[in-house]
């Protein structure tokens, strides 16, 4: 007799049935997705936190801040969604629409990229 792939309960009905109910089917696929996408979920969490930190400073009109202050809030510099190279030495590291441009070794400027229309 076939068993549910999630809970092991005996299955009745169709020959190709894999789960006893919708809760087991959903739980199985959610668990499988978490295992396969764990790294992606972790990175997305960091990116969202970085964006929120930049948004909070930008909303307070604090556009030039010490890098250490961002890091104290939990900002992780290596994580960004894109990089705009201005010249060989300068770049803006974006986390979605908010960017960080290094002004000196300890001070950064927060920039908001203009919204672009979607295709």
C-alpha cells in the first residue's frame, strides 16, 4: 500500500496519489523549497535589511553618514543588487533603488535611483 510522502499515512484512491491531503502536499513542497533555496532566502533577507536601513536614513534626510553608523544598524556592505561604475576608482553600490557611494574611507553618501518605467 502507498504511503503519504510527508506523514507516512496510508493512501487510498488513485494509484498516482502521493499525499493524504492538501496540508501534507503543501508542507512537503514548502520544505523542499526551503532546502533548495536556503541560500537565496538568506541573501534576500540581507538585501531587504540593507534596503530598509538605507531607506530609513534617506527618509530622515541623512544623505551623508559615517559608514560605521550604517554597519551599527546591521548594514552589510558586500551585499548589493547592482554596481554602477562612475570611473575606474568610484562606484555606487545599489541595494534595489538605494545606493551607497563612498565619499571618504569612513563616510558614505546615500543616493536614491530614479524610478525607471518597466517594459
